[in-house]
C-alpha cells in the first residue's frame, strides 16, 4: 500500500472510527438496546466502511492504473486483480 502512505493517519482514523462504532453496536446488542438504534448504527458502520473502501480504492486505481502505471501486461494483471476485489466487495 505504498500509494496510501501519505494518507495512512487518515485511514487509521477511519478504521478506529469504524471500530468504535462496532463496539458501540456490540454494547447495544448485549444490553438489549432498541432495534431502531441498532439498525441506525449498522447503517453508520456500513457507510463508514464504504467510505474507507472508496478512499483506498481511489488511491489504488491512481497508483496502479493511472498514467504512470507499469507496462500493459502488468496493467492488465492489476485490472483483473482489482475487478476480483470489487466483485468480492459487492457480494
């Protein structure tokens, strides 16, 4: 993830936010909290994960598929790998 080094602190902050949201959801569920609150928390976690994915994906695309990317064969390999990751994420 060399292309995300400059954004590492930002990404770690996002991950910690997601972790905190997940811990809050766990607490809510173990204490028998309201279903509406649980659903709202799940939606917030999903949004945070989607935002993290978008940021990492953006950096990856720019680094591996942008104008300064490697040769055509390597680019084709990178496209296939990325397509597989995206398919897996969207399941």
